[in-house]
C-alpha cells in the first residue's frame, strides 16, 4: 500500500481516534485535529514523527483554511481528508431550542464543509485525492428524538453526493461514511441532551432516551474494525460513494429506504398527474 498523508478532524476519541490508529497501523502519516493542548500531546505520542496534532475549532472557517494550508506546506500533500468532527444532539423537535439546532448544523455540516473546501483546491491541482466525511446511519434513516442530528447528517449526505459528481472529473473521490451504533462515547458523555418540558412526549421519548443511555458502552460496532474499513477503501481505485458501517446500520437503513420506495410506488399515479404533458422529461 502506498504511504499516504491523512488529515482527520476530531481524533481525541471515538471513531476519529479509531480512523487515525488504523491509518497509522497501515504505515500512513496522520494529521489530527483536537480541541486542547493536552489532547494534542496525547495524539502526537501515538506514533512520534507520523502523528501531527493541530488544535482546531472546525466552526472557525478561517482557522480551518489556515490549518489545511499549513499542513500542506509543513507535512506534505494530503491524500485523504476525513471530516469526522461532530456531536449528537438528542431531543424531540418541539423541545429543541433553535439555537441548539443552529449549533448542531454549525459543527456537523458547516465544520465538515469548511474542512473539505479547504482541502479541495490542493487536490484539484494535483488531480487526485479522497475526501470523506462521517455522516451516520441517521443521514439515511431518521429516528425520533434526534431530529436536529438527523437533519444535519441528511444535509451532509446531499452535499457529499453532489460534490462527488462535481470532482470525479479531477480524479478526486468522495465517500460518505455512515456508521451505525459503535462502542464510543457518542451516546454517553459526548451526547448533548435537551431538557424535557412537554409531558405529551413522555410515552414516546422517555423509553428512547433511557434505552440510548443504557446502550452506551455496549453497542455492537467495533471502532477498530471501522477504522480498518475506512483505511481499506482509501487504497482502492474505485471506492464507494457510501460506506455503511455495522449490521445495525445495514438493517435500519435498508428498512428506511424500503419505506421511501413504498411511498413512491404507492403514490406514483398521483405523482405523474403534476406534469404539464404526458411523457415530459427533464
């Protein structure tokens, strides 16, 4: 496998750390972004000389651009960029303050967009590279109680799919990584939970919140194996546009897509009545 230079945002823990460790194990050099100097030192101690930490807030688009440019100059041309930084926001739609929805999109969507936009010009000039971003099975299948989170991941899915069609001509590949439930802190200390204020949602949402808290630390997904899967697709000539990770994600995403297909099929006749003329096509 050719040695590659990777940039991964959010490597302090969770899947970001697993991706970094898998890339390092494969012999690659990894630049990882963190939120504190302590996390930076811990990351660089993993493989001195092949790990390079950068303290970065991905919602600061100017800092993101400067960081990527510095990495290209100081470390070397980036072959793989993984926009991983993000967090979960739990709460019913009605109970989630709008400011918290905005913050969710700032990190999960605009932070990822800033990272990919900063790296893209360098890859375009070289006519090669692989851009990835971590969405979620919640970017292909929506669940009650995480509307803002799923909304942010659905948005990122659309951006990535469009981006992939734009940059394929330059030899640049784009992959959406869609994990299911993995044994990380995502559903534990990393989850932001809104306050409960409306009793009408108790029967639906109470058990969901309790189940998610109890499942934290016992999820089926193995982060190390997720890392190995991501490193694998970075080495193939034709990587997937979508990489679903985990058997739970396969099951739930499959069910969600079947439900959409059923709606399209069941209402096809009505859908066709909205054309100006029979047989008109775009």
